[in-house]
C-alpha cells in the first residue's frame, strides 16, 4: 500500500500528558515549583495592564459548570478548559479536570497542548500563597484547611513553601478525606492536626483556607468562628449559587479579588450588594492600594481563579519542556499553504 504523507515539523506540537506533567513536577520538586509559580504569577499580576481581561465563559448546568478561560499578553495567548462538578467524586470522578493550550500571537500557531488538572492544583495553591504573602498577618505559622479533597495538599504545601506555615489543622465533612490528606502530608515537615469540626480547625489559625466542593450557598465559615487578625483564602466558592462564607463575615472583612467583574458573579461577594467594597490583589502587589491595614483586620482573598494565573502556569510549563516531548499532529500543513484540498487528496488511500 502507498505510504501516507508524514506530518511536517510545522504540523507537530508538543503535548504534555498527565504522566509528563507529574515527571516535570518531580524533576523540579513540588515545593520549588509552587514557589516559582507564586513568583511568576506575582510578576504577571504586576504587568496586569498588558493582558486581555475577560470574565471566563461559563456553561452552567444543575450539577456543575464547564468553563473556557482565555487571555493574551500580546505576545502569547492561552486558554484553559475546566469543569467543576462537585458530585463527581461520588461516581469515582474528579470534581475539577482541565487541559489547555499556549499559542504564539504572531502566527496563531499553538506552542503546546497540556494537561491542566495537576497544573490547576499547582496554580490555585500558588495564587493562595501569593494572596497570603501580601495579606496574612506577619509571622503566621498555623493554617486551617477546610475541605480536604484534591486541592488540599497543594494548598498546604504552597503556604508552607511560600509563607513559612508549619502547622495545618484539617477538617472535612468526610473523615476519609481528612485521613487521606493527613496521610499524604506525613513527612512533609508540616505538623498535621485532624479536627472534628470546622470550628475546631480554625482555633489558633492565622490563615484559613476553605476549599470545599458543594453546589449550593453553604456556610463553611460562620461569622462567630472568626476572630480578629485572620487571613482567609476562600477558593471553593467559584460559581453562581456556590459559596462558603456567611455574609456577616464578609461585612467584617476587607475583601481582595482577582478580576472584579468575574468575582462579582462567581465569588463570595455574589452574596453582597453591588457596592460592597473590594480591592484588586494585583493593586496590592504593585502598591497602588493598601493590603492589610493592621494586625486586627480580617482579610479575605475571594479567589475564583482567573485566566492570567493559567497563562502564567502554561508559560512556566513551557519553560520546563525539553526536546524529546511527545508531539501531536494537530496542525494541517500543506506544502502550498493554500492547497489544503490537495493535501487531503494526496492522503487518500487507494481503493483495495
Ligand atoms: N478558586 C480557584 O481557582 C479554584 C481552583 C480549583 C478548584 N476550585 C474549587 O475548590 C473546591 C475544591 O476542589 P477539589 O478539587 O479539592 O474538590 P474535591 O471534591 O476533591 O474536594 C472537596 C472536599 O470538600 C469537602 N466538603 C464539601 N462540603 C464541605 C463542608 N461543608 N465542610 C467541609 N468539607 C466539605 C468534600 O467532602 C471533599 O472532600 C471546588 O469547589 C472547586 O470548584 C477553585
């Protein structure tokens, strides 16, 4: 049989599979990767004005959401496909899965296709660490982690690597999730304290991270559980009708967001009036607005996940990709760029 034409070099694009991604994280070291990603997200937030900014495109259903998250800095373009289905774990599936593409603006050709389920866990943890670096009380060493699912260990290790947290107090409505998280964090250098309730977990914590998954307006943190001076990273409330904090707590907090138009719809602040005051995390980083005012203030990072964080993460990943990557034949590359039809005809198998 006649050989079919082989894809040209132009047709082939590096593909970072889940196995490749895990190998890269182990080569770099998880905590080193989390530190590097935190610094790189910070650097990209400093040049906020250079990015296209649009709230993600979300397709909601009763049980979850599928979202596309695009942005560009004028030189490179990235998008992520991500879902959020809190009931998935009951069927043995993950709540969040993702993949994405990094492209060059000059030609529109993709530079890389990548798994982003692992990468999302890293970039979400790095973003929480970035918020805590700028907003948490000085010398914070103890964190509470409420919701001990897929994101949990990454959140704890990023706060350890970037902010010097040495103790993590765990709570999940499902004790099996807490056991899993405690087991995974053994030997990490963190003191791990499983707790019988969310309230018990918050005792003595200077940083509280909520990363629960439930498609409703849940109250994971009540107002009366939170004393003065605490920093909260609320990352599980990230869709319309899906929140974690009591509105009375938001009334006491100074709230910081990624991209306000998106967070007004998806974040904890969807529960608040349209004029509820918020500040942008990127402006705290550049010094344009004040972060933590005093030791007694409650600061809240209402994190929903923004496209620039994924852009940063994909560029970080691209820098780790070496020769020898798997290549996908995804770009049709006819000898004459206008002869796509001829390329199709040359690929026809002769009839037997
Ligand atoms: N902000 C972001 O950038 C971002 C990024 C990724 C994921 N998320 C969100 O973070 C959340 C966690 O994601 P995941 O992948 O770890 O999900 P997961 O399903 O693996 O884990 C969620 C855990 O929360 C627990 N839980 C549910 N309700 C609870 C409650 N009231 N109190 C204590 N624990 C409770 C569940 O038992 C489960 O163990 C999801 O809501 C997801 O959508 C946000």
